[in-house]
C-alpha cells in the first residue's frame, strides 16, 4: 500500500497553487491541505497544522506581487513567511519546504526586498531546526489559469488573441525567461519524493527546463498558433516551448470558441475538406462519396497519400502508367486498413456500398495549386 504523505500548499488558490494541488492529488501519494492566502492568519494556520499532526512537505506559494501599498509586500511576503516558520517551529514539525521566490529577489525594489527577506527567514528557520528548505527564484511562470493583465505576459497575450483583442508591445526585443507550469509542478513533486534534493552551489533549488525568448518572438509564436485556425497550418507543437504555448493558448479560449468551421467543397460526388496542415509533414483531409461514385482518377510523380475508410466500403483501383499493370484493393470500414498511393500508379476510389463512404486522407505535402503533382488520367485507360 502506498504511504500517503501530507502536503500543505499555501496560496493554494493562486495560479501556481491550483495547478500544483491538482498535480499532487493525481499522484495518489499526497493528502493535500490547501491554505488560501486570504486565510493566512496565525489562528487559522495554527488550527490547520494542529489538526494535521505530522506535515511532510510545505509548498509555500502565498505572497503579494502587486499592490497599491508598499507595506503589503512586507506583510504579504516576509511577515507571512515569518508566521509560517514560527508555527512550524512551535509544532516541532520539520517538513521539507519549497518556497516560490522570484528572480526579482535580486532587485532592490520593495517587492524584491520583501522576497529576499522571506528567503532569509526560511534560511534562519532551516538553520535552527535542521528542516530542509528549497528556495526557487522563479522567472516568468506561464500556463493554464494564470491571470491576464496581471503579471504574466503570456496570459495577457493568450487572453487577447483568443478574443480578437490587439496585443500591445512596447519593446519587442525585451528578453524573457519562461517556465511552464506543468514542468514546475512535476519537478517539485519529483523533488518532494527524492531522497536528495537538487540544489545549486548556494543552496537554491535548481529549476527545470526554462525557455529564453523575447516579447516580440513570443507574440509571433502565439499569433501563428492563433492563425492556424484560419490557415490550418499547425506550428510544431509537439515538443518544447511551442507545445507549452499551444496548450496555454487553448486554455484561454472562451467555451463558445472551442470549435471552428472548415471550408467544405461539395459537388454531386460528395464533400471534400482539408482538416490540418503541417510545416513539413503534409496535410490531413477527408472526403465523402455517395453510393456508386468514383473519386480520383489521377497519378503523382512524387506526391504520396494514405487513405483510411472510416465508413462504408470501397474499391481502390490502380494502374501503372508505364507498364499498364492493374491492381485493386477492397476495403471495409469494419476492418481498419491503410491504403497508400504509389508514385507512377493511376488510382481511383469507388463507393461499393449503399451507405455514404467517408474516407480520411493524409498527403505528404501541402497542396500547391502552382505545382500540384496531380495528373488526371483514367485507371481504365491502358494506352
């Protein structure tokens, strides 16, 4: 049976806290105690921790990063950290502590000073009690549920683009260091379960992968992701920063924008529509054909295709342009089978059933009207 550990998350209703609590619960290894920042008061904290008994790990995320009063930085950052350390020390609990500090702790503005003071409080607590404390000076963290028009340029850009609002950029060359929320949450959970924590030479927690970009480059990437609904050309969103930005962009879509229409080309044979285009790996389409209809009747020199019948029955006919050799393949949607077109072979597809034929199509290249590599010729023509 898995040993359940107790994790306390302060600032649990914030952007990082909401994501982290969800990730912790998904592991099935943590009992998560959420403490909202508005409840970060001595009696409330004492009551929470008193009833918990042993605490294994604390993720201290509560803090203030925007306020009209400079005093709020001190009370919301260094003072609340003092309070947490005091209560933990009074309870004789020495959990592993993760603290969400900021790269601004290097600055001498009121916010940076308050974060630096909070770090000092935690280091002093660690020295007195022997509790392990990992301080993370976080850069620009982004992902789902971050608040737009607050302190995340990614959130603001995504919010605006998903609603047709212009992006305002004052300095496109301004540099950004970005950290994706899922990477951060997984890293913290791994560290919480590790026998030894990953720290740098001065004792700060080592960040997971970060991405270096600029405000202008970020805007360009997000605009391209947004435009893909019209162009159908997807960015390379399977890995790295673009994967994270793509997921984040979609998380800001209003529910009425979860779907979008395609342009369907309809004639007496049925319908054809392009679905998705890639940068360098072709495009996806689908077509329908009424009973008895034949589609195709052409060959390619280099272009290749894969067909998958998902409804109905079809016969794929082939004839070699040079040798006139003939071949046919019968396909039924009940037995999924991919049929490939081969360069130099004329091909067509006939709906042999009574139902509407529905077929998915992948081509290895985006269709170019100027260079279609599609030469009309009948399979029945043996000349």
